[in-house]
C-alpha cells in the first residue's frame, strides 16, 4: 500500500537517522536530508573551526529564511490570483 510506513536511513551532519516514513514521502525525506547536509557542508567549508552546533544553527537560520521568503512569495502569488479572478469575474458580468 502507498501509505505503509517503513524505516529509511538518512545521514545528516555525520549522524544516522532512521525515521519511519510513508513510501510516497521517501523521496521527499531523502531530498530534504541531502539539502540540509549540503547546507551544512557549505557552512563547514566557509567557516572552518566552528563547532557543529554553530553549523546547525547557521543552516537552520538559512533554511528558515528560505522558507519565509517562499511563504511570502506564495502569499503574493495567491493575492494576485484572487485579484485576477475578481477582475475576470467583473468583466464576465
């Protein structure tokens, strides 16, 4: 079944994680783990000699900023669609 849960193995910051995920979400989890690990690698390369908590904090901050920017852009697009729907509705009357 598509919704069956199973364990997958992910590696982030040198740690092995084994979350239970839906089969349909496996690729999403793997891509997310790779994305986070890539962010961490970038900070490790750019800011050597820091501790892992610093790297994780920097990556978390950057990911949160990306999320908030995407959310704001999505809301802007949604508002524009609503305005266009209203405009179209007015023209069709």
